[in-house]
C-alpha cells in the first residue's frame, strides 16, 4: 500500500497552508468453500449431498482501495480562518470463480466518493469560537447487475450528488469549563462492503442502497473539576439527537446465515454519554464512561400500505443501547533497573442485554445476554535509550461468554506477547 504526503506553508495571506495525502491498497484474496460435511459447535460432522457449507466456490478476487485528502487553509485576519477540504475514496473488485461461470464476477464493480467541504471559523480572544460549513457529496457507482433486483444483468452506472452543512460553537466558561453546541445536516454514503458485499458470499451487497441523511444536534460540556499540580479530575457529559432518513441497517437471513444491508425508513436516536477520569501526576489514573442510546424506528406504515408497522417506535435491533467501561492504570519507574518504565493497565467492559431482532417477537432466544469482560495489559520499557519494549496482555481474563451483535460467540480468554525495538531513540 504505497502512500504519499505533501505539506507546504506559504508566507502569503498570513500563512496559507496546503496539505495533500493519499494511499492506494492493492489487495488479493481467495475464498474457498469446498467442505463435504456440515459441522456443529462440538466438532461433529454430517455428510452433505453437495460440497460447500454455504455455497460451493473457489473465488479469486482483487480488492483495490484508494484514498486521497486535500486541504487548504487561509487566515485572512486575526481570529479568522477559511478552509477548503476534499476527500476522495475509490474501490474496485474483479475476480473469477473456478467452480462455475458467474457473469457478475467477470465484470469489475467500482465506486467512487468525493466529499468536499468549505468552512469559516471565527475565534474571539480564545474564549469563544464558532464555525459554519457546507459540504457537497458525490457518489459514483459502476456494476454488472439488474437494477430491479432480478436476473436481467447489464452494465449499470449511476452518479448522484447531495448537499449538507451545519455549524458548531465552543465557549470557555472560566478556566475549567468548556461548552459545545453543534448542528449538522449530514449524509452517510454506503460503504463498498454494503454496496458489493464481502467477496466470500457471507455478506452480500446491495447496490440499490440510498445514502443516510440525518439532522444531528450535539450538546456537550467538559469540566476540570480538580485542576491542581498533582491531581486532575475531568468530567465529560454529552447529549445527541439524530433524526435519520433511509437508515442503513445490517440484517441477516435466518435461512442461509448471510448478511446484507438495507434502507430502513426513518429512525430517531437520543443518546447520552458520561465519562469521568482522575489522574495523579503521571503515575496513576482511574476512570470510566457510560453510554445510553435510545434508537427507535419511526416508520409508521408498512411500505405501500396504510397498515401500521409492528416495528413502529420499537428499538432498532442488533445495536447495544446501554454499555460502558472502567479502566485504571499504574506507571512505575526504575523497577529492577534504573531508567525503566513499567505500565499496568486494567479495563472492564460492560454491555447490557439487548435483542438482535425486533422486540415484537418477544423471544428470549433472540436476546444477547448482559456481558462483562476484564482485560489486563502490561508493558516494560528498558534499554540504555529505552529502545526495548516487552508487552504482555490477557483479554477476557475470566473467560466470559461474549457475543457480537448477532449472537455469534466470540473467542474466549486469549494471551499475547509482543517484543519491540525502536531505532529512533
């Protein structure tokens, strides 16, 4: 994956600043599904009449991803700045299946997104600043498919564009409190995985996806309740309101186990975050954060009918609505040998029980139970110039049962060790 970075500051216009960076990833993959048996979680097998657990395939494909970002900033007067930025992302996939001729594999799938933004910022004596911005979104898609979802395949090309914008303001109340308020009409363009799938037929793409559009309001406050030489206590609180149209939701097919994405009408999200952190010098810290998200469907009627949807005002599934973590860290110096640094970091993670299907089913088997896990990370830095580092970690110390958002069990307890050497010391 080659990368390029360019940055230049000019003396004109009180410091014209231009930067450009980009990268391109050449990816090559092979997906094979030739199993002659079905296996259960106990490792027991049962012969199949046809090969392949999901679908018989020997698929070789190339995924190429590119990204480039350009930014230019001007400072026309004291406390004022104007910036122009543009981000380009590209994706293409082509491949061939050795098991069968599939015309969709012979034709490359491609997408290109360009998001361009123009913003103006005013800063009043470092005590209050506000900015306004406008964004333009462009989405281009090329694929070999049937736009109606059938089998009448053809070369398909589509280019769409959208506008967005908003403003943000920050106010410093005294020396220890910061208040923030922002609003944005934003769009989220579908990702290449949502459009074209994962390439291994486990997640299928949906080229008919529309971008998400949303009205977003954010209010937050940061307070340094204690700000002394050796002691520091910081509290952050935030509230978010989002009203989303054409919400992109990941779903699964219960028969085949495949995943895909779809637009899900209107969704309203109310959320709050609270975090607290205490530090003592650079030797010790303890803290945690808590999040609550109330995301519900506001699609009242079944598409094309006047029948009220059973999912109306129900919580959107497969998304945790209450979760948090706590952490603590200790830094010890000159342990065993002078000049060494020993770091010990502990983390506890918590996710409240939630459902991966709509709650209208009232089925306990669709619930993902409350989850607690504990992780420990230890690193030891040593050497004449502190160039050597040994890191050891244990995740999920107590081997708790953990699941993803669709109740697929995650791996249990795991240990890892890493050795590092820095040539830059």
